C-alpha cells in the first residue's frame, strides 16, 4: 500500500537525476525555501550519520523511508558506503524546489583515516516542508559498481 505521498515520491525519484536547479513556474506553487537551506539539511544528515549522532533523527519525518544499497536502513549508518566514524565530504549537489517539496541529488565521499578506508556514494533525498521545518521524507543511496568510473 502506498503512503499518501507515494505518487509524489515516484515522480520525484524519476526526475531527481536531472543536474539542474529548478525554480517553480509562474503558474506553479511558490517555493518555500532556498537551495542553500535544503543543501544544509542534506549535508547535516550525512555528517551526523557518519558520527552516529542521534540528532540526525530529528531531520527525518516520522514516516521517512531510507534505503541504502537496496536495504531499508533504520539507524546509522543509513547511507551506502558510510561507516561509523570518519568524515563525509559532499562532492556535488543539485537541488530542485517545487512548492513544499524539494529533491536533492548528491555525490559524497566517506573517508576514515584510522581504518584507511574511503567510499563513494550517491543519494537522492526528497524533503517536504512540514509546519515550519524541512524534513527528509525519503532518501535512497547507492555506491558505484566496481567497474564504473
């Protein structure tokens, strides 16, 4: 059974791979936020996730769905390629705003110096303005396949 926002998530996931920032049309609903505000939310989600910081939980809607490498994730580490500890760096981010929804395509790199490990990942975030705050309602992340550049 799809949640009430299931259709919106489907459309957003299909269109989230576009590498552009979209502003709403004159006929569409006015955007409620800025790309910088959304990028800050996503950056914080990834950073707190690597630190296993429980404050990350406040960034998500109670009914949020987080999928990493084809597995539903309920707690840190939530994102593909990210382990506990280390540092996350955002290498690219694209924000699209439309009314009270935003979606972000982000490339990131996780590095743990102590373990001499580094992993790359890509995630799509769907955010919704709820009350006066932006919340993450869906995030899907994966790592490049070994034969991909």
